[in-house]
C-alpha cells in the first residue's frame, strides 16, 4: 500500500489542507477502481466502511491477490469536515458560498472535446486511451478560483481514468440504495448483489454534474459529438447510499467492507474474495422518484419505515401543529418503495419529507435534490 498526500491551498493566509489517497496494486493496471467516502462530510457510514475495507485490502495485497489498481480516499472532503455550526457538522454545503460539495464537477467533454478533433480513429479501445489523455491534459490546464473548486479538481484528477468509481454517501433515514446510469448495467446489478443495495435509481443525465455522473456523462456527450467514431462506455460510476446518518457501527461497517470486497472480486480487481451474497436490487427510473413536501410546519411522525412498499395516496405519517391543534397527513406521491425519510422530527412548510421510487417517470430536468 502506498499513501499519497495531495496539498490543497487554504482559503486564507496561514491555512492549508491536504487530501489523502491510499493505493493498492500497481498504478496503470486494470481495472482501476476508485472509492471515496465523506464527500458530504456529515455522512460517516461510508468512511467507516472504507476503514475496514482497507484492512481487507492490506491482507489481500500481502497474499498477492491484487493485480489491479485500487484507490481509496476515505475522507474526500477536508473542507466540510472542519465546518461546524453550533456544535453540529454541516458537511453538505460549504460555509463560504453554500455550494453542494457533490455538484458542479468539471465537464470533461466540454473541456477536452475540441482538442479531440481529428484525433479519433476506428478502434474504440484506442479512442478511449486518446480521450483519457485529453481529459488529463484538460484537467492539468485548469486554474480553480475557489477552495471548493480546487477540491473538486483534485478529486476528479485522481479518478477520471478509473474503470469503476464508487462514491459512498448516506441519506437521513433510508434503505441502502444507489444511483447510476444505464452504462454497464451488468456491473450495477453485480454491485447490488454484492453490497446489499435494495434499490437502484437509474438515469443517464440527472443534472448538476455530481461526482459519479462526471465520469460517465462525458463519454455519452462525446459519442454525440463524434458520431463517426466508436466511443465506448469505459467507466461504471455510482453514488452508493449507505442507509442513514445514524447507521454507524463497527459490525455494520465490517459487513459493508465485506460487501465491497465481494464487488471488487466480482469485477476482477481482487482475487479470492467473497461472492455476491444478496438478491438483486429493485430498479426504478430516477425520474420516477417523487417527494412529499410538507404543506405546513410542525412535528413529523411516521407510521411507515424506509423499505416499505406503498401505494399512491397511502398515509405514511403526519405533520402536527399542536399550537393550532391541526394535523395533516403525509401521503405517498406515487406507488413504489418508500426508500428515504428526513432525519429531523420537525419541519418547515415546503420542506421535503420523504421519497418514493415509482416506475412512472413523472419528472424532468434537474432530478437530484439540493
């Protein structure tokens, strides 16, 4: 194992930060697998699972079972880790500009597309090598203006050429689920069976250029730009939601690490790992995941839990205003799996309270929550 420390310039005189990457196997070997956790720095199930995964990778390397290149960034957001307010971690958005740490990653197709004119040929694999080299050159030429932009750049510099990218997050209260595109669907199915994901939300362009989509969308865009040249889908990328924010324990994280090892074994990154242990995840279009929005502020109480199958209009819980002695129902916005609920037991009017994954795609445009 090799440890790489990447310097990050601080936002003010006398301040600096660093980003740490751990490497197993041989740089340049395939497949290259990149895993990171804590991009939203108030979400700790993923980083703890990666801590335990790294112990398993150490043993696998000592046994000579890694012929690939595995990169782990257990804490991907040193900015968010230090930003607390009134004894509570914030983590999702930076305090300086309120930017979501998982949006706005460099658009690789836009940065490198013009440089590829006249360079692509008739061989898809050769084109992938040429395109990745163009991505590398384009990233090297960037000059980020803000601390958050620099973090985004350094993160994608370590992952843009990976064959598999796993960005580990969690929700408030939720079942394990993951977001991914239709590219390499067979790997998405393997992931669900390896880690125990209950739901896969599929969308090729969900908007916002989140970290995972920043690795897959450019290839689709370049196929449209260069229709006369074969361009593959060389990268599988996913946002893997490790249940809820309070689901942090060593037994759970150790089991999750075993699931990740099963995935690494299944994609040929590690030999001799466990096999997939779970049923395939249910799939639904991300455009079919609908949210219930609170019609008033008050106290939130639930009569359902994440993972329940619900029907449109079913009562899921209540919002209560004891001052006005008023109560309204939280109802299912569609038929499907109730896969997440908000953490807080109080809400403001207009706040999203839960999501149900249905099969009917009723939304368009920006599909990710803020």
